[in-house]
């Protein structure tokens, strides 16, 4: 039996969910263990966090996952924080731009197998069955400067100035001050904190929304984009991650702007067309029908097993 050790320190949101997926994975002929640090007795390793691959007992039998579009400080160059990618046996990419980042850093991708696909949403995210009583905008994430949650308040002020009555649903980490600020503006807000709600609760939260607002400055996904689309709700987003790629396929389902003023203008459109968007929910969901996060885990495991030298008997 082949022993695959999945490594990731801590329990930070995405990485916690991915670790849980591997924990419940069952594959014939494969023993899967999940740990904070590498198990040296394993046959192959999966490093969910890119920088932690430097601790690999054997880089040639290690799969390294990349979940962002960062390239600062020469991180992929010799001596950089992510130098281990240069020696990895296989790499998992989740955005086309990552290939260019690695190639520009001189990483020889032609020598190794690569899994390149968005993570996608879990299959528990399905087209919604009802429409909110009043216009509701969702925002899912954590309080981080790259996520720009302060733009939530900017958009709310602009909608108020245009006389649009709106409710917000905030889902994630450390968002209490933003929820309080919305309430202080007399904007109705429901807050669902990550520490109280696992990912299994999230489909119900998306079902409360007419659209999802994404305000990030940089993303390789984001997962929230795929979760919203899989639920059949349109997305108003900055031009980050997969949003521009999917917007080219369905510009009426993903509306792009790079500042709060443009995002608020698109939210105004979403308000006016929310009943039409509900009627199109199955069409919207097709944008995120495949691939799904459920299959990502299996594909990564297949990649890890492929790195184990074959021995008869």
C-alpha cells in the first residue's frame, strides 16, 4: 500500500478545508495521512502550502500546490522562499498566470507532471431554490488588506446615495467591525463567522444572496467566485483571478470593475435584474459545473502516487 502524506501547518480556512478533504478521502491501495510536518516514512508527499515544501524528505516524490499569484522578492528563484518548487516532482496550479510566473523564474516545467485547473466549488453548492425578499449582497472572506473589505462600506454608501435599499450578508473571519459599521449606517447585515460555521453551512448563506461582491486586489481563484456561480447567483467583482476569464464567457453573470464606484454601479444593475438572474440560475451554475473541488483531491493524490517508483511484489 502506498503511503501519501499530506502536509500543511495550521488550520487557516482554505488549507483547513483542503486538509479535511484529504482526511476523508478513501482510495484503494493508498494510505493517506495528514500532518502539520512531513512524515519521513511516507512514500510520497503533498504540500498544500507552497513554502512548506522546503521541508520535503524527497522533493522528487513531492507534489507542491500553488494557490496564489504572488511573485515578489524572487520567491521562486534559487535562495527564495519557494525555491523548493524548482526541485518538486510535480506541481499543482490553479490559474493560468501561475505558469508564466514560474517560467519567468526559470522553473523547468517541461520536466515534471502538472495538474492545472481551478479548484472549483464543492458539489454541495447547487442552484438556489428561492430569491431573497429584498436585494441582498454577499461578501465572503477574511479581514485582510488584499481582500479590501473596506470597499463593502464604500459600496454600501454609494448604494444608499442612489436610494437603493440593500441588505448585506458577510461570511468569514474577523468581519465584526464591518458588520457593525453597516448597521451603524442603517444597513441591514447578517454576519456568519467562520469560527462558528464550517464550509458545509455555506450553501445556505449563498442562498440568501442576490449576488456576490468580490473586492480583492489579487486572487488565483477565488473559491467564492465558483461557489457563488455554482449557487446560480451573479458576481460583481474586481478583475482578479478567474473573474475576467469567466466574464468573457458570460458578461451578464460576472460584472467587472476596479473601483468601488464601478462595483456599486454594477450592484445597481444587479438589483434591477435580480428576478431575471434568478430565472437564469441554472445557466449561471453551468459556468462552475466543472471542475469541482471534490475531484481536485483525487487528482492530486493520483499525481502523488505517480511519483512513487514502481517495484514488483
